[in-house]
C-alpha cells in the first residue's frame, strides 16, 4: 500500500492530464441536454394523453 503523500502526488499528476471542456463546449452541451429533456417530456406527455384517450374511449364502449 502506497503512502498517502505519494498517492496525492499521483492523483495530482493524473488530474493535470485531464482535458477540460471550454466554456463554449459546456454551454452547447448544456443547451442540448435541456432541449432533449424538453423534447422527451413533450413526447411522453403526448403518448400518455393518447393512451388515456384511447382507454377512455374503450371503457365507454362497455357501458
């Protein structure tokens, strides 16, 4: 088992190799995520309402 000081040096060395995204890349990615969340939400609302209407129609046929 390595000593804690050596471990921290290795962690710092590996962290310096990380390529961080630019501000522009972060904003674009965030915008795409928000757009996809809204689109999928609208899709699932539409599917849910369609199923509700279809089942409501089927259930009224039995009365």
